[in-house]
């Protein structure tokens, strides 16, 4: 399994990701990235909603899919798998995708991935990860110093309200701001690691040797 370019950035748009997920991924990923304009691979990023945020921060983002033809070794400063861990049902396919992400990332660079916790709504033909399972897969692929974060945690309920009632609309000008409140709730697990288990979405990141 290798990686090739997805279609041009003109396909970037608003995908199904919620506003809390988008904001939280951006703030968790940023400390692991070199300063812009570092090169970041967004692997399996679909319509590119996460890529848009990174590009807005000044990063050189290239959207990739886990299929041929080949991308050069160590071509990127970092890599991010935003949806593949959930979509790839077979563990062998997830290992192959992670190893490709590691291969195209420079030595010392970070590879991050989003996974779905079994506490989330379940559907057939999808992969789910506990904190321990995600850590094991990232470590087993060859990453070191792996950390697992909760993307949503206690912010889940408020995120659902925002996405359902303000879908496509600007959030109200209120105090407190709904999205900021959701972010503060999600950040609780950064200070209380035991809460990560309760998050419907997990964010794992590790460093390449």
C-alpha cells in the first residue's frame, strides 16, 4: 500500500466533521508541527476540512490517499490520518497505512491519527479503538513517545447541539460562546487523563525515529 495525491485543493469543502472536532484537532496537532510553512501530509482527509485549517495557519498541506503511486521517503515534516483508522476495518490495512505515513515523514517528525472510541455510536464495517488499542497500533507501527488525547470528552453534548442547531449558520454572539465552552469541556481531559476513555473521538500522536 502506497500513497498518491488526491485531486486538487478545489475539492476542499465542508465535510461532516463537527466544529468541535475541527477546532480540537487543530489545537492538538499544532504543538507537534514545525513552524509554517512546514510540509504536512493529510492522509485520507476526504474533502479536506482539516487541511483547510492547516493551510490557514500557513502550512504546505498535501492531501494523500493510501493507494499507489509512490511518494518519496521522508518527504513531509509531519503526517496526519484524519479518517482512515475508522474506515479501515482490517488491522493489516491500518498497519500498512500507518507505516506509509511513517515512511513519508522525516526522521524526528510526528504522525497523528484520529480514531473512534467504542463509546461512540456503532455501525457495521467500521473500526473502533479504545485508548489502549490505539496506543498499541501506533506503537506497533514503529512510533515512539505515543500520546493519546480525548478530542471531545465532556464537550460531546454541547458539540452535538452546536452541529444540529447551527448547521451551516454562524454561532450566536453570546457569553459564554458555545464553541469555546465546548472546547473548555473537551480540554478537561488534558488535565485529567482518566477522562480520555470517555471521549467518543481519540487523537493519537507519536514520533518517528
